């Protein structure tokens, strides 16, 4: 791994993921996680302070970028939450079918190399009554913005750890076998190509 990916990129991601407008989205979503919970692409653990520990039976996180784990473990300790983190990718989740009550995926479908495969895995490991809590930035509906998202993605991707600005979140959920039961999209405060965010709850279609 080069020095940029080891030291600079985690700081950049942690900074972007900690913007106040993003934190507000987390505050709306994470308290709803319940039971056995799996967080996909846990990163530096930005979601950890927003879980309601009383609702959690277990919390596990996965992320292939092991260089982010230390920060996540520090945040877990500060939040008083037990979390098990494994350095793995979401395209192959090492869990039995129907293992989790909640899968959490925030600001990660943009980066996973094969997001549809990962969503199929998330669906597989969710119990039939389970829920996917998602909050993702993606392709904006306005032509003037989406044009820039397509143009900027090849430049942005290597800087931002593989992040795409132009992935269509509702289409990915459907292709991954999910049906959104709650879904809300809006621009957050910030540069428009980066801040079209879709948040909600999905279940197996
Ligand atoms: C922009 S960060 C978001 C981190 C965190 N989910 C949050 O909300 O702050 C994207 C994360 O996706 C992770 N990621 C990249 N490829 C992945 C994969 N194949 N499976 C799971 N996570 C992945 C990255 O390592 C990174 O931590």
C-alpha cells in the first residue's frame, strides 16, 4: 500500500464523512439499528456514536481498509460500544444466511468495486424480517449536476479511495434484491456533485 492510501486517504475520508450535514443524516438513521447488526464499510467508525447501545445485541463491522480500524476502535470505546471489526470486503460476507437483524451501509456503495454483488450478500445475511439501513451519496436527478458527476468521477476516484460520484442508489438497491420501504433524497450542504444523498430503509424484495 502506498503512503497516500495508508495515511492521507483515511484522513480525507474521515474529514468528509464527519461534515456536520453528514452527521445529521447519521443521527436520523443509526438509532434505528437493532438486534444483531452488521455494518458494511465501517471505515473510521463515524456511525458508532449514533447507535443506541440499548437496542444492540451484537455489532460487527467489516471493511477491507484495515488502516481505518484503529480510529474505529477508539470511537467504539468512546461510545461505550462493543464492536468486532474484520478486514474483509462486502462482496463475500463470511456469515451464514439470515444471520443479522440489521445491516447498515452508509457512504459505502459509492466505493465498493461490485456494489450489486455486495447488496446480494447483504440481503443473504439479513433475516427475512431484517432491514437494511442505508444512507448513500449518488447520481443526482438534475442534468446539470449529473453531467459534472460523470465528468469528475475519473478524477475523484483515485483521490477518494475508489469513490464514484455517479452511482444511482435506488437502481443499485433494486438490482441488489432490495425494496425501499422508506426513501428520502436531497442535496446536503456542500458542492452539489458530492452531496445528493439518499437515505432510508430497505427490505428483501
Ligand atoms: C467513504 S468511506 C465511508 C465509511 C463509513 N461507512 C462512513 O459512513 O463513514 C467508504 C468505505 O467503504 C470501504 N470499502 C471499500 N471497498 C469496500 C468493499 N469491497 N467492501 C466493504 N467496504 C468497502 C472503504 O474502505 C471505506 O471505509
